[in-house]
């Protein structure tokens, strides 16, 4: 089991998040809105570190600036499909889009491009 991060004030991050969500529903709504961008950010960071390349090198491969990669990896900004396509190609892959749609009890219809 991975230890949970501790915030600078000494509490568990998940406890802080739960408290903030309880105190302000807008916090939870914003967190939900940003979830897909955080997931993309985590994926980019994992791929970049596995390939042993810097943000500068990824930016060069993508044809953008380091600051654009920093924003992408922050998980707080919505990347365009074109940016995601170029990032995938920079890692030697391709962008695949999947939409999971509930299709009745216990079934999911999945469409991928």
C-alpha cells in the first residue's frame, strides 16, 4: 500500500479534500470538472518519465513550449485534441478516443476511434 501524502500542515490530503468538499460544494464540482485533465496529466507524466525525457524534450518533440507542457502536466487546463494527438505521436504512439456509454443494466457500450 502506498502511503497517503501528508499536507504541509500535517494532515492527510484526502482528509483536507473531504473537508473542503463538505464546506463548499463548488470545490467538489470543480474537482469533478478537472478530473479528466488530471488523468491526462498523470498519463503524460508517467509516459515522459518512463521514456526518461524532460519537459523540454517533450516540448521539442510536440513542437510547443516547455510552459505548455507544464500547463498540460498541471492537470488544470483543458488540452485540445490536436495537442493530445501531437503528444501521443511524440511518445511514438497514437491518440485513441473511447466513449463509454451505459447500455442497460450491467452493460456498457464502448466506442473507440
